[in-house]
C-alpha cells in the first residue's frame, strides 16, 4: 500500500491509501472482485530507436 496526500483547496488535506497490484493500482474495490488498471503508456517502447535507425540508413 502507498499512502498519498490529496491537497484540498480551502480545506484539510486528505490521506488516501492506494493499493497496488502487479497489474497497477486498484481502481474499484467491490466485494466480489478487485479491479486494477495498468497504463501501458508508461512502459518502455522501441519506436524512437526505430526512427533513429531509419535516419541512419544509407541505402
């Protein structure tokens, strides 16, 4: 668990516990099942490497 503080304008800050799984943070805590969300935009990719290789191509 990660403890995060949410600043509230003109009010007291709220402390919130974020539960994380290997798939990402839990976004819904239902009684029957727990849902987590994985954001793939944060994962490393090789697109930039491919563009650099294309720019270096000589034939």
